[in-house]
């Protein structure tokens, strides 16, 4: 599973839209889409924020 797939799965598990996650993080829906589609990878700092917004451990997001 890719980083983007893990982000998407966590988002859907919590019933959130890309827009809702973007609002929680202060980024656009398009930024969330790019991460989920693996067009761009979030920085470690942003990955920590995503994990917090989706209420998942950072290690869950970063595992291979």
C-alpha cells in the first residue's frame, strides 16, 4: 500500500471528504488529492499533521 492509499483509507475510515481534511490542515482539496494520488508526497512535518488530523499514528502512515 502506498502512502497515498494509506491517507485515503484513513480519510474514508473517518468519513471525511478531501475538502474536510484540507480544511483541518489549512491546505486545498487539490493538495489532499495530490497526496492520495501519489503525485506528491507530503513532507515529514505535513505527514505528522495529516496523521493528527486523521487520528492515526504517524508510524501507520509511514510504514512500507
